[in-house]
C-alpha cells in the first residue's frame, strides 16, 4: 500500500481524486452492457444473460427511510456492512445541532449516539466549545450510500464540523445551505490561525480521550497543529488516535470500536503506540505538498451488491430477524427480491 496501512484501512479513501469521485457517485444504471450481450452458445449463459444484475446495495440502503426494528447491532466492517436497531441523534440538543437533515443520516448505533451527545455536552461545559454541528452519521439501516463516504456503514462513524455551533437554532434551510469553514491556511500544510483556536484542540483532545473512540481522522495540517500544541504532553495515547488523511479540514471523523456483544462487527487494527507526530506526519505533509499523480484509470469499480455484504444485512433490509428473513428468502425468493428493490 502506498500510504500507512493503518490510515488507509481507517478511511479507505486514499486519494483526493477518489474522494471526489465518491462525492460525485451516481446510481448505476440497472442493466450493464454485459447483460445486453447476446449469448448464443451455452444455454446456461443465455439464462444468466436474461437475469439483470442485482441492484447496487447503495440503492437498497439509500431507499430505507426507517431503522430496522431489531436489536441494535453493527454488522460487518466500517466500509462493508449495515446496522440493525439504529437510534437517531435528535436534530437539536442542549449542545448540538444536526446538519443536512434532508440526507437522513443522523442514525447510528446507540453507543455512537450516546458518545456524540456526551462529547457535545462535555465540550460545552469544560472546553469553551459552544456546541457541535453534527454532519453525517449513518443511514437508518446503515449500508453503502448513494453519495459520499466509503465508510459510515455500520453506525460507528460520525462527522463533526470544525465550525462551532452558533448560539441560535439554525433553520432547516440554513442546515442545508450553511458552508463549513476550512481550517487550512493558503499553504495547505498548516492551519489558518484566524479560524483555528485552542478550543478546537481541546475538542479533539476530549474526543480522543474517550475509551470507545479508536480513531479521529483529520487533515495532516491539523495533525501538525495538534502535535505542535501538545509537544509537552506526557500522555501521548490520545495523540496516536488522531490520524492524518486527505480531506477532513472542514470536519473531523470520529470512529468508535465495535460495541461489546456485536459478534458480527468487524474491528480494525489498533493504531499502536506511535503518536504519529514524527516520520509519519512528515511523510503526509510532503504528500500534501506534492500529491501523487493519478495513474491511468483502472477498470470501473462495481458497486457493492447485497450479496457482498454480511448475510445478516438481508434481514436488516427486510426488517425481520435473520432466521425469519432466511426462511422468507427460501420460500418466496421473488417476493423478497421485489420487496427489497422497492423499499
Ligand atoms: Zn466521515
């Protein structure tokens, strides 16, 4: 891997171009050219050609408007899974406001919701942070999204704006249209001191101090500011959780560990003991200054299908316990498939 594997595994977004491509993600047309090709010889092939390819999982999960009424469970990996029994972050709290409400992505595992609320309240009380503007968490049933984000699929990821919350309740329209503030200086390898404050630092430090939080993803310039301000800190453990990555200068990304008892939740490698303020940061800053040139375009990446997600995600989409969903799928495959596409 070209970049530190831990970071790459953390975000699964290695290049700005890739990020941009994800943001511009559009639904894939239901029929692929392959399916339209005439299959003359093998009858088996002809049969396969008649069957349209399964719809991308992002279409199915993107269409689900409500959580699956099942016990709360993160299923699969951050970038390949789904979420049962999601809870909603209330759009207004004593110390937070949810943004971009039209996306319906203020859903998460109850442990994530509790953590975001706790961070909001404690940062307001102790850190001089006026409150959180909360960006995307997950869809009601998790899963891949029609636009943006490779991860955020299992309800354990949250994007928090670096823009402090204003001292009034934003209208729905403002929550759609308000732009976040970039923390970058024009040189793009340091923060803009007119907008970056000590309170930002305290907020990140608090978030990283929570045991469940495994990673916080920020732009390398922000990692640099954090390292510089913390050079005298004896406790370096929180620093190792703050990981540099492309993007992430309008918001930071909090990722929590698999909740206890969620057997099908797939964890990620530990960040290790390195505070990331040395060679790794240096490497990242050099990359920011001289980003690698994109190679020739490879074959188009096919979007994930339901079959590629953990089997229990079928039950999450159906909104029924796994055993029942499996039975239904066996006895009436057509009906299940139809239901899944229209939901
Ligand atoms: Zn994120």
